[in-house]
């Protein structure tokens, strides 16, 4: 859904917008990206600049709890974000990831050597770029089957079309769709259980929670600043998505709120809202975005531009729902409240 809608829109907006939040998306690296809904590339995060497509999908998969720092007991039954029960008889030895956020998560959990295929936008850590590619927004089903994976890790929204196709072919798919930072941290912990990597899962989750605590503590008494976020040319984010939550957690008020998901915001509405801070995504294909923003009719009078508060943040940090998302939150807070967050 997001993938499909954003992909089409983004490609029309710019050849480089290899998908928005495609994907913007989280997640993930290609041209004008949008990862958020996002993810593919890094801006790509490409992942999509489009709204989440699977309304029926649950954002928080459920998993049988295991003792802290213990070993996973198999068989392990997991209900994923598509409300499908997935059974693991053992820790997966061959993994295919279809979005950058899942690739980053598997590497962070010490199982990067188990990955036998990734999407085109998976570029972090650098070792990910050496893995066989299984396609971009359009998954190469033949390549996935040839990789003979024990499991395919996917986004319930960005990969909504290919997930049922893979399952019909007998391929095990575990899909996630976090909508908040808390759900993203939970996803990391759940995947750690699936992969039997609890120690690294705890370490990664603790680091993410520490980043979150750092930001919330720093801005808890700060006055709210009006913030406009442009993660892909002309595209912003509204209610119900983690990027909007990041603005709020950083001590800002998202002027794009009031509408759900990812959408193109009318420039006149932006001028009327008069943001005090403008944050845009940086990355491949996004080099001219700050000039585009500055050159829009009427924008010279916007508070943020009059006072030099136009900030670029690596889209791979803010658009991918993986271990680095809270690093993106810290950067967002530095942009919104530089006097409080260093």
C-alpha cells in the first residue's frame, strides 16, 4: 500500500525518488526517497513515502516471552503484524530481508552472516551491500526462492503485495509494521528471540531506550516549537506514524498533523502554519532539497527560514524502523531544541 502508492507518486515527483519512504522507507536508499512508511533506501529509506497500506495489520507482533538473557525455546510460535502465526522450529540459518530496517536489525543482532538476500536499498552496515539483491520495491520472487530461506523478514505495509505470494509458494514470512519508537524497540527484542540472540537484543534495546530517555529528559520542560518535516520532495508526515511521533518527542509540534499517514502538503498550508523549524531528509537524490524549499514562493517569510532554522538529517536514521531510529530521534531533537540537546 504505502509502497505502491508512494512508489508511483515518488517516481512521478522525481526519478530519483526511488520510492519513498522506499521507500521513506523505514523502511530505506535510492533517489529521492521516502522511507518512513518509509523505508527503502535512505532516504531510502525509501521505504516509502506513502501511507501505510495494510490497515488490518497489527503494529505489534506478539511472541511468547522467554527469561531475560535466556535461550529461546523452540518450537517458537509468533503472531506477526499480518495477524499470521509463524512457527520457528529452530533459529533461522538462512534469512532474506526485504527492507533495510530488517537488514540493519539482523546485523545489529549478530546474525548478519545468516542473511542470504536483501533488497536493493539495504546499504547498512557496509557488509549488507555485498549480499545478493532480491529486487527493490518489486521483489524478485525467483531470486528469493533460489536463496532457499528459512524465513523472509518483511514490512507488513511496504511488502503487502508480495507477502501473500511468498506464502502461497510455501515460503515462511515474518512481517512487522511498527508505528512508534516503542514498537520499534519491541520489534528488535522480538527478532532477538526468533534468532536466539537475546544478549545482543537486550544491548541494542537498552541503547535505544537510553537515546529516547536522553531526549525526553532534555526537552521535558521546553516550549513546543512548530516543526515542518519534509522527508521527500513535497512530502510530509501526519498522524499515526513514527516520524510524526519523533517530532513530538523532540519538543516540537508537527504542523503536518491533522491528516493520517504520508502525504503532499500544500505549500500555502505550510506558509500559514509558519513553522519555526524545518527539517528535511538528506541522502542520495536529495541534494537539492534545501534549495527547493528556500525557493518556494512565499517561503522566504516563514519563521524558520528568516531565522536560519533549516536542518538536514540523514534519512536513513529517521526513516528506517530499526536500531538506528533513536539516533535519528537525537538528531531531530538537536534540530528542534539545539540549546537543550547536544
